[in-house]
């Protein structure tokens, strides 16, 4: 009676494959759209809304993560995973159909349809991330789980590498005529998800065991609503601040105030309900606090660097988009290698702390080296710095979640896992916003310094949004790029912008180094408890309690 349920090797293997498929799809959905966006905004006439195609997915997936985690604890992983895949599949299909049928009631034109359906896709994607890691915890002991967590980290790296490649391939070569109807290539970026999601559903229904529920009671819908009310305006404020609106504008300050009030109300409500969506007693767990704090900081640094380095290469070093993507392979290659190898070593030794600290030290070295880049940095010089950064990043991405899962009781496993994903996504969004704000300030300072030498005074008004739109317009209208290349004034202006941006990027790199130092300190505070060798579950928990 005190023995945990033993799942067959076939059940575990096929479940693992199906979960990895959906995890890959969720991760790829965040990257595949980037190379397709120039063609999408051209077809749907949505240049002014292009950023929302990514923002909508991020917002929806982020705010739904803790809700999905709690639902998984209450009703089981299998139905929640199937619900998440279903939402993701529906959102993918509808996003691919955006604009095909003209304006729709309540939604509007093609670009607003795409944004709406990307939000639906993101709601499902939030379930895939958090449920995938929770299922690993259900099926495998913490020590055995380490190698699979590293494998999932590698999947994320693969998605980061091949997502833009697949998006570019479909966009450039995927246009076909079906039954006399022209289907634009970029639509396959979304249709691509459908057969794989359907296959994952079939495998889950066929072989995934019905895992035991880990909690009782009902869902705290009021608390769930307050999470949405608190974090949607927060994410919008840090995304818009310094770009769409000044940080001191009434709109940004109002959203931040609203977010703070909703967060205070959420904390109060969670102390009063019987089944809180985020149990506050988790914050008395030292491992939970320090590991999630370090994960938050690491995500800030990683997303800041990975989001703006391609722009630095395209604007500052004048690389074409393909070359910038290939150069980023060095970072992702290092990430995949260290994540996979680190997971295997943790499984063999049963200890995660030495590999976590070693990776953190390597990451600090890589961030310090990236602070030395500039307008004359060569491709090879940039690539080896990115490789070191990626090697340092790999272990932490999987081991933080593993540490949290190893430290919480079984009935809180889902909500603890979802909290790790939640703080990572919040950190990612804040990292992009803060990195971008520092980059914008540095760019403005450099352009002001060059303004006296440059005949086009309007360069002083350029910000990151302008540079991103310029990159899109260069892809959409190559004839304009050719005309600017023949204009001496335009050539001089672009030279000034390149030099200024190459200097400004260092401001963001220094920010990443500073936050990583703080993250390293938090990492040192994570207790290095040995990984448990028995699967986490009610029988195992009871046996452990009896032994005490």
C-alpha cells in the first residue's frame, strides 16, 4: 500500500514523446513568427500593430500559467494537457486563416484577427509549458527527472534555432494554390502546428496514464481573476513604457497603480480562501523563493540579450537577417550542449547545486565578455562570446525548476511548477522592457552626440521602434533600400545610426551583467539538498512521513 504506482516503460516513453512534441510546438510558436512578420504585415496591412502578434501570445500564456497549474493539481494533468493542446490547436488554425474571410464581427480586419487568435494560441501554450514539467514530476523521480529536464531545455534551444528557419522557409517557399485558391506561405507557419498537435492528442489519449490528482476542493476563480487583473496591465505597462508611451505618462502610471492594487487584493484574498490558486505558504520555503528569484533574474538577462542582439547585428553591424540568425546559433548551441550534459550529470550524481553554480559562473564570464562588443566586432569574435554565454545559461534553465519540485510537498507540485514558469515569463517580459529602455536611452545619447556632425537632425528622434520598423520596411520594400544606398545623406545617416547603436547595445549588456550578479548571489543561497530517488506521489509521501 505504501508503494507508489509504477507506470510501464511504454507508458512513460510514449507520454514523454507526446509531451515533448507539445512542448516543442509551444516553444516554437514564440520564435517561428519572427521571420514571417514582414510578409504578414504586408498582406494584412498591419505594420502599426506588428508587435502585438507577439505581445498577445506572451500576455495570454503568462497570465494563464498559474491558473493551469492549479487546475492540473485539482483535476489531473491529462485533461488539462488535452484542454491546453485543444486551445493551442484551435488558435493555430484560426491564426492561419486570419484575413481570409474579410472583416469579422467584433474582431475586425486581418491583423486584429491574427492578434486575437494568437491570444487564444497563447492561452493553450501556457498549459503546455507548465503541464509538461508537472507530468515529468509525476512519472519520474527527481533524480531521474534531471536528465529529462535538461532534454526539455534542449528542445527549447532547438525551437529557438529552427523556429525562425522554418518560419522563413514557409514564408518564402510555401505559397501554393489549393482548389483554385491561393494560400500565402506565411499561413503554414500556423497550420504547421495542427498535425503535430493532433498526433500528440492521439498519443496522450492512447497511452498516457490517468495520473492521480494531487489536490482537492475547487478553483479559486476570484484569485484567478485578480492574477489576470494584476499582471495584464503590468505586462502592458513594461512593454509600452518608453516606446509607445513615456514612462511618466498617465496611462503607464495608471496601469502600474492598477496592477499594484490588484496584486495587494490578490495577496489578501489568498490568505482567506481554503484553496488558494497560489498558496502563500510556499513563500516560507527557502528553496522556492531563492530558486524562483534566480530564475526570474536569469530570464531577464537571457531574453534581453537574445531579443536585441539580432537587432544589433542587423543595425549595428549591417548583417542580413540570415547571417544574424546563424550567428545566434553559437548561443543556442552552447545552451543545448550544457543543458543536455548538465541534466545527465545531475542524474548520475544526485546533486544539482555544483552544476548550477558552475553554470552561473560561466554565464557571468559570458555576460562580461559581451560588454566588450562594439561597431567593429567580427562575426567570429561575437560567436565565441555567445557560445560561452549559452554554455553558462543551459544548466540553470532546467535546474531551477527541478530544485523547486524537489522541495515542495506532492499536493503543491503543479502550482509550484507553474510558479516557476510564471516568474520566468514575467522576468522575460521585464528583461526585454528594461534592456530596451536602457538601449533607447543609450541610442538617444549617442545620436545627440553625433547630431552636430550629421546634416539630418531627425536622427535624434529615432528609437528602437523606429529601427525595428526600418528593418521590416527594408525587407518589405527592397527598392527603398536601394534608393537610400544611392543617396549620400541617407548613407551617412545610416552610418551614424549603426555606430550609435553599436555603442548603445553595451548599456544593455552591462544591465544584464549586473542582474546576473544578483541572480548568482540568489543561486548561492539555494539549498543544495540531494535529489529524491523515489517518485513524488501520495504513497511515496505517506511512506516518507511514516519514516520520519
